[in-house]
């Protein structure tokens, strides 16, 4: 049986300010739900986050799928984040050599480092990717999640790769706040386990995505946070569906409390 400390107790143990902040939001809103706002029009994203904002601890974006990107959109997104008290996670999965990811994180038209609280990275290219993101993110008090496992069928991540990623996270807790994963990978209560590939019913899509339920992900597998995209965004009743996911993930976590 997996045992967990409460979000508040875990927050107290954190020296990383971003993790502390996130645990604070999770406790206050009783939410370990992240919504993935995978729409291509900025208005759709803003409407979605205004509805689900009260129920999520974080909103995840793929900023490079937005067709009408503008600085004004970012301003409005940041206003929403403040209004509803959630963090912004840009799911860019940086994976190139250090110098390139540094430019991708800081420059281009998106200037991700100026607005995203949290980003993520694949450490496939070695230590440089993390060193580079840290050079920019650390002084801005940003956080980074490492992709240690994936939800998609046939993904090429091996157990050795996952173990090496966990080691990197544990050694870089000034910047790394946890993992994108399918299973609980570290006993360290200050590292977060965020799991995508979640719907209320187990299943799959037609392009290799695989879904587990919130209960399976949180209480059986011992992860901390669920990331839900289409399960919420394609629902006819976005608000009540978000509430259903929130309650299901939160109740599952509460069952594990020591
Ligand atoms: O292993 C992963 C990692 C991520 S971040 N599998 C994923 O599906 N994701 C992301 O989570 C993916 O890019 C998408 O934005 C979201 C899942 O969306 P859904 O619509 O399938 O819930």
C-alpha cells in the first residue's frame, strides 16, 4: 500500500520555490488536476481556461499549435492564471543540444521563458539540455519537469533511460520539480509525478495514445497529478467534467494519506 504526505506537508519539505507554490495551490484548491488546453485558436483556449480555471492547479499549453498567437494572448492567459490562481506549464518537451534549447526557450516568437512557470524536457541529448534550460530558468525561479516515461504505445523509453532521468532529477532539484511519467519513480516527497494519458474510462485513441483512469494513476500507481486534455476539452459540459476529474483524482490521493 502506497502512503503519501498531504500536499501541505510536502510543500513544507520543499526548498524549490516553484514546487512549494504548486503544492500550496493544490492544497488550497483541493486539486491535483492539470488541464491540457490543446486548442489551435487563442479564443478557444481563453474560454476553456476561464471555465476550468477554478478547478485546476495548472494549465498546460502547446503554444506552437496556436494559429493566431499574439502577445495579447499571453497577457490574457497570464490574467486568467492570476484570476483563477493556477500555474502555466508549456509542454514544449525540449530535447536538442543545450545551445539550441536555450534559444528555443528564450527566443523565437513565443519567448516561453517570459511567461511559462513550468516547462519540460527530454534528457535524451544528455546533460546539456538541462544545463541550458537552467541557465535561463533558474534566475527567473522557473521549474522544469523531466519526461521519464510516456503514455503512447510503442514509445522507445527504456527502464534504464527512466532510471537515469530519475537520477538527473534528484541531482537537480534546484530547477527540476518532478516528472512526466506513468508510474511512481521516486520516493522523494518533494518531487512531483504528473501523468498524462488520463480519461474517466480506460482506452486509447487512433494515434497511439493510451488512457488510464484517475484512480489507477493516483491510488494504484502512486502518481500525484493527472493531466487531462480531450477528456475535458471535447466534453459537452466542460465545467462539470473538469469537476468530475478533479474530485476523482483528489479523492484518490486522499485515500493514500498517512
Ligand atoms: O507521455 C505523454 C506526455 C505528454 S506531456 N503523453 C501525453 O499525452 N502528453 C501530453 O498530454 C500530450 O502532448 C497532450 O497535450 C496531453 C494528452 O492529451 P489527451 O487529449 O490525450 O488527454
